[in-house]
C-alpha cells in the first residue's frame, strides 16, 4: 500500500485536553479517553497526554 493510500485511510479524531495546576505540577486530562498525565510545565503535561492518547 502506498503512502497516499495509507493517508486516505487514516481517520482524524479530535480530543480535548483539560489543563489545571494542582499543588506543584500541571495536570492534563483527556475526558474522551479517561486518562490523565502531569508535567512540571504546561508543555510537558501536553506532551505526555498526547503520548497517552496515541496509545489509546
């Protein structure tokens, strides 16, 4: 299968990331998947939740 055919068969989904400050870390939650992650910065929290959602 060519890359173009694979791209056409790929489905796009949109997920929500809710971020908030909790004690000493940023927490990112994805309600559609039911998972959460944390990071010392907003960027790290988003990066971690992105990885977790990809494994879903």
